[in-house]
């Protein structure tokens, strides 16, 4: 018997895994578990925010109807009246502030506890040199201005075919205090809450699997969370910019500042226009002057950054999971149970919102 010439049967030959294949299978399983956990975090964030908003809105609606003689209203007029009362009530702004802050932070802290992850492992708040921070913010705002104008143009084109979409609230008559609440609700709170959720916990948790992977995934989920066909593509672009800048700065501070300034700009423009503080002509002069200035400063800031960092346009993609390609990691993330669930819900929300328009 010549055992030296023994060859395994083809069946066993085909099923013997190499060390590389074993490592890849382990990495896929680990990433899928992490992805599913993060997907369920985004799901609880989304659900808790909507439950809070719906719950408080219901209570305010009941209160409005109990304190109003509705006998003289038809259904459409009553609906418009209730919406007007709700959006003019300071409680409405308190609701938005609480919903945004609580849904992101409380569910985030619960996720960190359950996943046994320390907050410093995914949330970097390292200081950035003032000159570089200013340059990064100006560059980010340059891109944001282009996205805002593009979104406005798309919204206008949709209105030409009978689809009206507007985020503006009933702002025709507001006190200074109510305007401040509006700024806090739309500009301040989302800048901290959404950055904590998407560039903090989500992207920060995935950076060990590669910066490119973390940037793309966080941007896709950030865009999808906006829930309407007009905002999603532009929110995705901003998500890419916010994430890229944070990765280069190794800090979440730049994206918080850019996010706040971007939203603050939108709020101020809304207040100026809806409360007739300036004429229509003056409004557009201010609007396009700020746009032009931000665009110019953004380009200059980009040139300054490139001078200081020749490798700014190349992202360090060092990963602890070298066995998986970028495509495999993205597929693994979006096919995990938690992520697939929230993605389906967000797609349905977008479809419903589009039909409602």
C-alpha cells in the first residue's frame, strides 16, 4: 500500500477551508453582528423620535379640539386650523427639541451599554487647530450652499408638476422667543443629535472596518432618514462631506459646526421670507450674496487645506478586517437583520411621503 500517494476524495478537497477562508467567514460573522446592532440602533432612534412626535401631537390636537368650537368647521378647514394652531404653539418646538435629543442620545447610550462599547471608542471630540477647523468648516459650507440651492431648484421643478414640498412652518407671526425656539429646534438640536447618531455612534463604530466603508454607510443612512425624495440625495451628499471631514480631522467637531451653520442659514432665510422682514427683492439679494460668499470662501478654504495637507483627497483606509473587500462589507451591512429592517421602513416612509405630496 502506497500511502505516500494518497489523495483526499474530491468531496473533502472542495470542503477543506484555508486559513484565509476561515478568517473571512469569521470577519463576515463579526461585521454582520455589529451591523445588525447598529441597524437596530437606527431603528429605535427612528421609532422613538416618531412615537414622541406623534404622541405629543395627538395630545396637542385633542387639547385644541376640546378648547375650540368645531361645530362651524368642515373637515378640511378644521384640519388646517389644527395644523396652524399646533405649529404656532411653543410646545410644538419643545416637542421637536425633546424628540430629536432624546431619540438620538438615550437610544445611543442604551446601544453602547448593550454592545459593551465605550463612548470614546466611537465618538472622537479631539480639538482641531483653529486655522484648519475654520478652513474645514468653510469648505463644508461651500458644498452645503451648492446642495441647498440645488435642493431649492429641484423643489421648484416639482412644484411645476403639481407636487408641493416645503419644510417651512407657519411663521407669519412670531415673537422673538418663538423665533429663538425655532432656531434651537431646527438648527441647534439636530446638529448635535444627528451628528452624535450618524457621525458618532454609526460611523465611529464602523471606522475600524475601514474609513471608506464607514463614510459611505453613514451617508446612506443619513440620507435615508430624511424620508422624502427631494432631501434624500442632497442629505446623502452632505453626509459624505460631513463624514469625510470628520475622518480627516479625526473629530466630530467640524461636522457639528457645519451642520449647525447650514441649518441656521436655512432657518434665518425662512424667518426673513415668511415674516416679511425684508422685501422679496432684498431677500434674494441676501440669499444669493451669502451663497456666492460661501462658495468663494469654500474654494479658498479648499486650496488652503490642500496646501497644508497634500494627501487631503486620499483617505486612510487602514482596517482590522483586511479579508473583506469594500463591496463585501457594504453588502454585509445592508443585508444584516437590523439594517435591512430599518431600510425597508425608510423606503416605505419615503414612498408614503411621495404619494402624500
